[in-house]
C-alpha cells in the first residue's frame, strides 16, 4: 500500500526529528512535570513550596457601629499565620497601584474587595463581586488565591443565610432583635469559620483541590487529589500540543514541496490522491502516537486517572479527528514553510486560549466559556473533563461525535484546497 | 507510432504568463540511445523535462514515452521512466538506503525484489559502505549519486536526467558520466540535459541544441560540427581596443567572421595555418600588437556561437 508507505515515511521522519519530539511529547510532559514538582512537595515538607505574593485592596469601609467587617475578614485570611508558609500578602491603597504591581511582577495575584460589601450583605442586597487580578502568564498561584477567597465568600454567604434564619426565628417568637444577640451569633459563626478555613488552607494544594469541575458529571473519587489537578493541567497541555502536532506534521507537505521530494513523488507512478492521502494519514498517525504516549506517561508518572477505557477511546478519537482536521485546514492556507511558524504558533495559541486550555480549573466569565463552544480545543477539553470525571459514556460519545463532525468538516475543506493546489 | 522510439515529442509548448519557455519543440530518441538536450540556462530544458515527467501540463503538442502518451496515459508513461530532478530531491533525515527503499516502493517495488534492487543500486552508485548514513550528511557529489540512484530502482526503460552534474567535484562527475554510459550499455534510453558541451560531446548519440525555448539544431556530434563548416576559432589578445582592427580583418582571405570583446578578438577562419600570418601582417600594418593566440578547433561551443552569436556558457 503506497498510501501507508508515504504515511509511515512521514511518521518516521517526525519521530526522528528532535524538534518534533520535543514539541509533541517532551514539552507537555515537562510543563506538567514542573507543576508537579512545584506542588507535590517533593523533598522537605514546605521548603520548596512556591511563595505566592498577593496584593490586597480593601475598599469595604464599615461604619464604627457595625459589628462585622467582611472586607477585613477576607483580607485577614491572607495574613493568617496558617497560610504564612505560602502566602505573602501586602496591602495596596487602590486598583491602579495593585495593577502596576502585577505588571511589574512584584505580586502574582491581587484581591480587590469592593466598596460597600458589608453594607450590602447586611442590608440583604446583592453583594458586589470580589475581583481577582492575576499575572496572565501564571495559573497556579492565582488559582490558590482565588479559591481561598471563593471558599471564604461561600462561607460568608452561608453565614448571612444563617443570620437571616435567626432573625426570622426571633421575629416568629416575638423576641426583640438587638445588636447584642446578633453580635454573639455572628461572633460564634466567625470563630467556627476561621478555624475551618485554617484547617482548609494548610497548604496550597488544599486550596487547589477546591477547584470545582465545571462539567455536569460527578466528581471522580480520586485517592490522590494532586493527581486530579495534574490530570486537568496535563489535559490542557496535551490538547494544546495535540493540535500543534496536527498542524506541525501537516506542515511536512510544505517542506516536501520546497525540498522537491513532493514533485519527485508526482513523477512516480503514484496517483496524486494517494500521495495526498498518505500525507493526511501521516498526520493521523502522529497525532495518535503523541496522544497515546502522553496518556501513558500521564498515567504512570502523574497517576492521572483518564477515565474508563471507552471514554478514553472516544475522547482520543475526537481529539485525533479534530487535531488532524484543524492541522490540514490551517496548513491549506499556508503557501511556504516559513509562513507556517507564525500561523501554527499564533493561530493555535489563540485558539487554545479561547478554547480554555490555559485556564483549566479557573472560573472564567460566562461569555468566555460560551466562546469555547465554537472552538475544537474547547470541545476536546470538555470531552476530557467528562472522561476524567467519570461521566457516562453516552455523554462522552455525544461530545466525540461533535468533535468528529468538526474534524471531518475542517478536513474536507482543507483536503479540497490541497487537492486543488496539487492536482 | 514508431516502435523503435523511446521518446517522441511533437510541437510541445509551454508558457509561464507571457514568457514562452518552450515554443513548440519536436525531437525523438530511439530506444537504447543517449540523447542530450544542450543549452544555456533558461533555454527551456527543465520545462521540457517537467512536461515529459508529467509534473506540468503542456499548453499544446504531444509527447509519448515508450509509446504511452504523457497526457492520455500518464500512469503508464510514468511507470517506464525514471526522472532525476535537477535539484536534489531526497529526504535528508533518512539514510541512503532508506531513501532508495522509499523511492523503490513508490515505483511499485516490494519485498525481496525491492531489497535486491536497493542493494544493486547502492553498488552502482558506489555507496554500499555509506548506505546507513544520513543523506543530509553527504557531500554534494554523493547526494547527486543517490539522487540518480533513486530513479534507477525500477529499471526503467527510459531515464531522464536534468543537469545531474551541476556543482559537483570532478571525481563525482566522472562517476556519473561513466554510470550514464553503463546504463546505456544495459539498454536504457537516456535523455540527458546539460549546459556543458563536453558532456554532451562525450555521452551522446544525438544532441539537440536548445535556446530560448526552441531546438535550433539536432544531429550527431559530427553532424553538428559540420554545420560550422571547417571553421576554427582564434582568440587573439590585443594591445589596444580590438574594434579598430576588425574591419581590416573581415577583409582577410579565409576569415568568416571577426568579433571582439574585452580586448580579445574572436575570429572564425577556415584554416589557422594559412590565415594567422595574414592576421599578424594586417595587425602590423595598423600598428596593433597581438599578445596571445588561442586556437580552438571546432566544437559544440563554436556551433552554438555560430548559430546564436553568443557563448553557450555565461560562467
Ligand atoms: N514555474 C515557472 N514560472 C515562471 N517561469 C518559469 C517557471 N519555470 C521556468 N520558468 C522560466 O522559463 C524559462 C525556461 O526555464 P527552464 O526550463 O528552467 O530552463 P533551463 O532548464 O534550460 O535552464 C526561464 O526563463 C525560466 O525563468
Ligand atoms: Mg534547468
């Protein structure tokens, strides 16, 4: 089969290229590995945990007669000695100063507590949101900071509900509401909650584990919480580099065009469709190979539980189909090899970002999340989340079907363009 | 259709935009002969070969290889020809053996047959020792040899070589020229393009001289030489600008043509022994000194000069 010979020839060349192996397999593993080493506490207990510098802006002004100050409680959490091992907080006067501190990389994340937060909560109005600013190149540190705030706010809202329930009870029983018993309720609740938080945030991993999976599926029972996080991080990396692999191996057709071997292939008694087919098949092989290696290494090295065999198979199918399709489509718009670098690098980074690959585990604005529905990478990520979380195969199957459809469409357009170019 | 013809080209035409690269050329190569297309850079040799190899479609005209039309039976035509492209077209990251093996498969060879042909070709191109080395690490001459070898694997009836000796060392060139002769001895038909007249002279049964998209002369080496008659070319170095003496030399008996450039006068004469003394005499009268004399008995270079008024090589 000449089509297989051509595909295998391409595959062999990719595997032999140090650059290709580096980008396809080594880079995603190294990135995941670095994160692993940084957070697994390998070595002595706390010494190599990264210190997260956090800027805090507290705009929540509370009148002297109000017994609670939510903004201060939130800010104090970052100063608590239980988190001193990995959080280094600093107070800033306003948003402008804290932004410039992030830009100058003095801090990695900032918590901005809005004005009127306590007042709104007390008046039972909707509370203005706490905002987290972050260094866009980082993910882990800001994630820890964000999850800490999230968890505290969840607690506070819970507390506010508790207060209201008490008030209603008092009213029902005709007990006059006075600031003394309200204060004692709040005080008790605060005491309990602070202890709870201390317990919760004994290490940054603990804060990370709070990351809530965004899928509808149930959270997989995972013995090692670190493996769950690594699974998510590695998924993002694997998808990004799978799409890179698709485009990169399709790029070999441009290289062959410039090296003259493509023209030479056309002088042999081999139909042009076979030649193009062989090239496309090579992309499929390479993306498959890359994915399998990463799945295996992820399982062995980082103990990632990818999901049931059926889910993994379906998700891989979707990943291979869409990464191949996008690779063929992208490269069909490129005329020369030297243009391919920017197209692959820029295009895939942008798509990866929009698909949510670099913000795995973070709560993103809804518009952003919705955008990912138009991006193949976003769907692959969705499929892996389902698989990681042990969602039913039927749900994974639907996602896989969407991915195969997307891949087939992109492949058809790209393939037709190539056919027109060379036949 | 003539059964003795390996290659038959009739009125083949190709333009790139407004540039007429090949302007309706016709030629034939009999089975088992070496035919050279000799012409300067830009003459249209590679374009002609690209059409024969099925890489680009002709604008008009016909061509067949071993009786198979390149337009209506391209697959059959391609199966009986091996094309050696002008530029090296190999996979630099694969070894010589892997390259040959891959190209053999593309010509439809498999299994034991493929293996034995790869080994034979490695022998022929003299790279058995280096077969496992990456082609990218080879010298220019060695790459050229693999480039040729890749077209020989399926023992094609016709082999088309586009300037296979450009830019290589004399030793590799010798090797290639001897290979080409050996191929012909084995019964292959060779279409060989070159802008080196020595190669055309040494190898060819027939030579087609090509210029500006046309074949301006065709014949055996001796037939072509006869086109310039018995003319001998004299290159004379002069002490002054040559233009002044040219009109006087045009009048000398036995001189066909006198031209000049850069202080060298080029004079085509019937017999140098008779004419040279007259040129010296005429120069003496005009007060011009002749510093050097080069005598060139007629060759393909002079044929080209005679036909086009310009030199074959610009280098
Ligand atoms: N693909 C092309 N597009 C435009 N012009 C071309 C192309 N290929 C060849 N030419 C032009 O056609 C002429 C003949 O070129 P070519 O066949 O390569 O000559 P040769 O092989 O004899 O040196 C040249 O003027 C060349 O610039
Ligand atoms: Mg050429």
